[in-house]
C-alpha cells in the first residue's frame, strides 16, 4: 500500500455561521486531509498538539488507517482558530488565531516514515515544508498547499519549495497572486514554470481546474450542486486528502488517474460542507463515496450523437 | 429539418475594452443567436432594423441558412449600443443605449414561420415575447432569455412568459434575483416551479449549469480555459444559439441530447470571445467546432479505475 506522509496543523476550531455555532471542535489542515485520505489509503500524520488535546482529540482518528506516531504532544495549548462566515458563506473573517504550541512546531519525521512514497505538505511555513523534504528519501510524489500569507510574506522560501514539489494545490486568488497573471491559464503555466509539474486550482463553489503538460493539459470538475451548504471549513484540505488519497491508492500517476483523483477529492469535499466541522466526514461510508462518484459522472458526462 | 424561429434584437454595437475598440459593428442578441445556431440548422430571423442597416448588415447573413423574410426594415436608425469593459473583462459599463427603430418593434411572424418547431425568444420585453407566442402554432420547444431589467420592471408579464416556455436561459445573478434564493439549486427549482421544465444558468467564466426534473437533474459544463479572451460581447446569445441549434438539429429532447447541446453552446461561446464582435464566428468552420467538442470531452471526462 502507498502510504501518505501528511504534515500540517491539528487545531481546535470555533466556527460561527448563519446556521449555528460550534466551539472548540477538532480541525486543522492535517486533520481534514488525513481523515479524507484515510478512505483510500494509510496516512502517517505528523503534527503537534498541546496537552489539552488528548482527552477529546485522539478519539477522532481511532479505527481509521491513520498512524499517529508522528503526532507530537508538547506542554501548552493546541493551536486555536475562530472564524465567522457571512450570510452566503462566501466571506469569512478570522476572529482570532492562537498559534500556541504550533508556534514552535518543528516537524520531526519518524524514521519509519522517511521512505513514504507520497508526501503532502499542508499549508505551513515554507521553511517547515523544506525541513520535511530534507528528511524524506526519494518520494514518488510530493504535493503542497500554501496561502497568500506565505506568498506575500516568505516568497523566497516558497520558491524553494515549488522547485521540489510535483503538485501545487492552491486557490484561484492565490494562483493569480503568486503568478501576477489575472488569466488562470497563464497563471497556471507561470506557476508550472516555477517547478510543480501539476497545478490544481481550487475555485470554491465553481469546482477545480487541474493543469499539467501534454495532451490533457486541462481537466475541470464542477462542484457538486448542493441545496444546503452548512460549513465550508476544511473543504480545501478535504479535497486535497481525497485527491492525494485516491492517487496513492491507485499507485499510477497517469492523466486518467489524476482526473479520477480530482473527482474523488471533489466528492469528499462535497460531503465535508454538508455539516459542521468534521461531522459529515466522520459518519461517511465507502458506499456513499461510490454513489457520489457516479453522481459526478452523471453531472458531467456527455457523448457524441 | 427542424427550423428555429428566433426573435430578438439586431443592433450596431460600439465596444471598448483593454485590447482595443470597435465602432458601429453589427451585434444584437438575435444576430449572435442566429449565426451560432446556423452552424446546426436553418434559422428564421425576426427582428427590426433601420434604413442604415442594408448597406453593411445584410452581407453578414449571406451564404448561411438564415432566412431574412422576417427582418423588417423601417424608416429610422438601427438600435445602437455602446459598452466599455473593465481591465479583466468581468465588469461592463453601458455608455449608451439608443433604441431607435427598436422602440416600436412589433414582432410580426410571417405565415410560413408560424409552425416552426423550435422557438427562441431573445431578451426583449416580455410583452413582445408573449405576442410571438400568440402567433405560433404548437411549437415542440420554446426557449427564452431575459434579464434583470425585465425581472425588476415587468415581473407580471415575465411570469406569464415563464408559464409558456420549456427552457429558460438566464445568468446566475438573474436566477437569484428572479427566485429570491441565494443557493443556485434552490433558485433553479423555484424557477422551474414557475413554468420552464428546464433552467439553464450561465455562469460566465465558470461555465453553465443545467437543471431539469428526473434522474439527471443537474448537468454542469465548465467554460473552456482560454489564454486570451478578447471580447465577451454576445457570448451568452452565442451559447444559446449553439445550444438550441444543436437540440433542433438532433430533433430529440432527451437528457443526452440536452447535455450534448450544452457542450455545443459552450463550444460556440468559447470561439465567440476569441475576437471582437462577430469576427471569430464569421470565420468559424464545422471542423473547428468538432475539434473543440472533443477538447471539451478531454476537459471533463473521467472513468472508474
């Protein structure tokens, strides 16, 4: 089995939106990623939590193929984030970010994880992403996420990361900012010239656009039309988890496998937003994923006359 | 052959955008619609122009399967519109609208056109759309376009039109305004409850979402990723022309035919924006349409492992 080494944040989130409010629920990029990916393959999670995590957090990963040997527990409190969404869920304001133990996070990759064939670098400081890459041995595929904060704040470090990743997963505004190109086709090509062979652009309710060299340069997936969207928190990381999880499970990195993986990521993300926090993912079944995969097919497929 | 009766505006446009400026070129909703649809089937155009049109306008339709017996020429000047686009082409300001002869347009459907099996009602006053419907005999399919101006200004007339059309083609902001629903799935269902069995929602650079009752309730098509977009003027009417043209040529109104027609519409629209005004459509070939149809397939298709 192709394990995935996943490095990122594990956090306590508080979320307020027009449908309700939850306080101090488990969140974080690596959490959403790992749970989504664990529907497809085994995940080796590397992150840091405080001593307040043990009582409620660890249960979440139980019974799933997620290895926790790299989840460090250190004195202090777990990373906390609070966000509030606007009436249509398209705007989000951060009320506070308390890095707590995450402020001094140094990713230490356990010996047994260093040969992981698939590596996912969650949205953390590019310096830390480079430290992870320095500790792993010839991975088959490295995927990374980043955000405007690093694009603006640490562009040099980010450039170093880009030279060493195969897939960059990024949203449309970030793609435009990173490339200084308003047109997404030009933006994607400019980013590919910085290193990553494949660029996956997340467009929120408008779906995903993947670009890579060759005949099938573009692959586009719509978002599943949903009547109720409760909470978009973690949707991007859930997408990444389903995407990389599917690729790792398949083991081939072909155009066809990449396209299928984009749909798996989109399917997982479409579930994640149906309830608060991780709630929908935690009760998700393999059968439901399979049914939604077929709904995506019905949503997009057409034939010549 | 399933002819389409198309009623709408024929105009002289002046367009300014970051790539250049053109003055007094032929435009109008019925013009874009007819030229796009004429790649698939015969179109019977009903519109009004002024005496200034003859010299330059009529040539445009020559050599295409577009019947002009319903194109009235009356004393006065042709409808004129001038618009200016913002730097990323996503915003557009109307500099002026001079209705001229269009102000007193009364659609008169020639006797021979009244049994047309397919009818397209371009974006004109809902009262005029109703007058067209009163003159036709048992069409197999009626499609209509509308806009915020009529949604706000003549809601009662528009409701009457909606009861009598099979397909409403509308953009996402208009769908939300017409239904008072922010969520597009709810918006589409609310509009379907007003009459049209099928609602096609145009989302600009994000593609198209079609909804209709039954198993395949949703069909989504992305826009073709384009490196250069020169002029979005008429893209929506071009989409409608390709869509209804394809449906009429096929003759079947099944889920599969509708999906294929959405792709044909999207393909035509993707060409229309590649040059100013009608220029790209006027030099378009059937082979190019066929190649782009296959590009759409490569862009969206995936298979199970």
